[in-house]
């Protein structure tokens, strides 16, 4: 029986730039946002390389997928305290909210108007 050894992934300038995007934004971000941030350091970075590294970083446990209904997946760093997510309808960016649902409404992020149906 063959044992499956975990393959060590190497650090590359592309992967370092992708990780730096998460450190800089400190919020869930999409592959397109990652590409925009990471291209500052690696101008020839492609979206295919971003997706390949997102898969690796997720499998390694460095990232988690944030799935919101009807939205493209966002990714955030693993190991954060329990929290929820807030999608700004104007800019389509996702932000983190600390705490649970009953405590969230009074804590809408500063600068966002409270919408009424």
C-alpha cells in the first residue's frame, strides 16, 4: 500500500504577492481583487496563477472560502475568531463583522448607511 506524503509547496514571488494581498486588505477578497493587489508586486501575474495558488493555499489551510449566495467566492485567512460577513451593495466588497446575528445590526461598519426595506 502506497502512503501519500504531503507535497511541500514552494514559496514563489507570485504566492508571496497573493499572501500580501490578504495581509493588506484584512478582509475577504475575490480572485479579481487579489490579482489587482498582487500585480503591484508581480506585474505579469495572471488570473490562472491566482486561482492555482488559491487552491494550494486553501488545501494547505492558510485560506478559507467565503461563499455568499449569488456571489463569486471570496477568500480569507484561516484561523480567525467567529464572525459574519457584510456585503456592501454599492462597491460589492465583503467586510467582516464580529459577533453573532443579534449583535450585528448596531455594529454595521462605520461609513455604511443602514438600509430600510
